[in-house]
C-alpha cells in the first residue's frame, strides 16, 4: 500500500486550504519584520507572527467555506497592519525632511542677518567717505583780509545776504583799515559804553541782533564781524554796497 492510500496521511481539500492560508499570512508577517529601521514596525510584525501561530486552530473548522472566511479575515487584518506600518514609516521618513527644512531656515536667517550687517557697515563706510570728501572739498581761505572777505561772501550767499567783494572791501578799509582788532574809544557809541569793534566797526547790540548762526559769536572774529555787519546793512540800506560812510 502506498503512502497516498494511507487513510491517516491523506490531506483533505479543507486542510490544504488551511495550510495555504497559514503560509500566506506567515509570509506576510515575515515580509513586515524585514522592514528596516523601525521599532514600531517590528512590534507590529511580532503581533502578526503571534496571530499566525494560532491560525491553524482558528481555521480548523468543519468545512472549507469557514476556512476561506478565516483566511480572508486574517488577510484583511494583515492588510490593516501593513497600512499602519507604512504610515509609521512615512512619519519617520518625513522627520528628517522637517529637520532639514528647519536647519535650512536657520541657515537662511543667519545669512540674511549677516547680509544686513554687512550692508549697514557698507553704508556707514560710504557716509564716512562722503563726509571725508566733503571736508576735502571745503575751500581753504587765507587768513588775511582777502580770505576773510571771500569766506564771508560764501556765508552770505548761503544766507541770501546781498553784497559784493568791492562793497565789503571798500567799507572795511574806511572803517578799520583792515584791522580785525580795531576799536573806537572816542565816538558817541564809546561814550555810551558800546564801542565800535572789528573790521566793519560794529557795536555789540547790533552784532548780537544780526549775528549769523554758524559763525563765532565774537565782534573781533573777522568773518563773523563782516557777515553780521553786511546783514545789518542789508536790513537798513538794502546792501552793504550802498554804504559809503558811517552807518
């Protein structure tokens, strides 16, 4: 008698189906356990393996249709677990991307801050250079009558005070002979305690009233004296050029 004819060794159709179902689920469990780098996925795979170990008892029922239903249910459960494992992997895979994005954002912010700092430094350097060039372009006036008149005319132009070199020079020579320390101690002003002082012989009340901001507040300063006197003459006579005598 051959082995296939031995009653105890013959496999029924329902037995074959049960074995096939176990094999499929076991294979699925093994495939999940081989997914690398995920402890959660490994744990899920162990659960599947445990369910496989009890599968034969669950499937060992009277008829083939019942076994087919059991296989189908197990496969459905397996599919659900596989989806969960895939979801876990997807979350873990996205973590490095999030970290990379955060690192990139920090790097970009640092780069922008450095660029802003560099731009500010460049702006300060440009302003400093501009100021230096402006100082270099400032005219240098001689420390004599010619230089004083020219500097006074430059200030008068900015302040819109009328007057010419000729008008200033003529009146200066008449009033002080070009001496910025000249002082009149004998006229009526001197008797009143306010002597005429400087190149254009200006008394203190007049100098204080017509002093031009930006010039030294001193009657003896040649440029300040000229500009204040020209400002007073412009107010009273229209321009210093119209003055030909004591004023």
